[in-house]
C-alpha cells in the first residue's frame, strides 16, 4: 500500500529532515505536497485528498488542531509531530492518536507508518480525531472521554465513569460504571500520567483510583478502600496520609 502524504510543518529544518527520512528510508511513500500555515494546509488537504497527514502541533499561524477543525471532514490518518509540550501530548495520548517527537527518529517513523498500514480500511481513526477535538474544546471533566484499546477493539469511555484501574502485567484492567471490566493493552503508569489531573490517584502499586468514586476507607487490616461499586482496593501505607488529605479535601468521607 502506498502512503499518499501531506506534510504540515513550518520549520524548514524539520520539514527537510522529515522529507529526507520519508523519501530515502521509507517504502511506498508519495509526498503530495507540503504546507506551513493553517490556511495553506487546509487548502492543500482539500485539494489533494491525502490518506495520511504528518501534522505539526505548533504552527506560527495556529495549531495542527486548527487545521483539523477547518478541514471539518477528516477522512485521513494523522501522525502528529511535536517538540515536547505536555498539554498537547496528553491530549493526543488521551485519544490514542499517533505522534512523533522531534527530532524524528527513523525507527519510530517506520513503526508509525507500519501501524497506519495495518489499520488500512479501519475507520476508527476518524472517531479518534473527533474525540481529540472534542476533548480539547470541553472544559468540563464530565464530558471528556478517553480512548481505550481493548481486546474487542477501540472504546471511548467517559473519564468520570472510571471507578479504578488495576495493573495486570503489561496490561491495565478498567472498572467502569455500568460496564464489564475492560482489559487495555497499556500499563498502569501510562494511565496514571494521563488521569492524575482529573482526580485520580495511585494508591498502591497495582491500583489507580478515581477519588470521587471512593465510598469508604477502612482502617483495620492495614487499611483498604471500598469503591462505589463495592470493590476493595489496597492502600499502600506510604500513600495513606496523602490519600486521606486528598479525599477529605473532596468531602467524600
């Protein structure tokens, strides 16, 4: 399968580097054009109809997210490119959209292209982009959704509906209100980094909990937590003080 590509990048050195890597070291690549502003990018994408866009997050004229909003009907795959910027990366990870950190590593680039190839015919990426743009727009946590890659496929879950997450080797088990538990193919640390700003806390090596879903704290037997679904969660002794401080601040207990 040939990748018909548009590159959106306004830094010449970064554009030249990515173009060189794609042209010299990546198979079945057809670069349809490049653009450096939001306006140029939207016009180019609408004109040439690529199946893959390398999209710089930060442009002098706006952001890559602005490009997607103005294109409106996103039918193509997106691989974001960015220098390290926590807010953008967290938003992208939340929707499980691919991204590459600059300077772009060849192995990571080839891996990202291979993932796009394997998804050929799967339109889940369209929903992922819609979820990304929605999350960036929503200020209310109750409306934010996270994309979970489960054994059955991709599922979008409201953050507020997550009761807790439990480590399961290199996987994470999600306990979700009104649903069966979901096993997700990422480790617990990744979700800790994504969810801690939304009122989640790592209370044990194996547990990341939604503090708003705590029902009781039991002091006996070393101390443990009862969640809103009546599941029992271990509480690490070294996390007890900060847990009680945070839970009291919320007024749960």
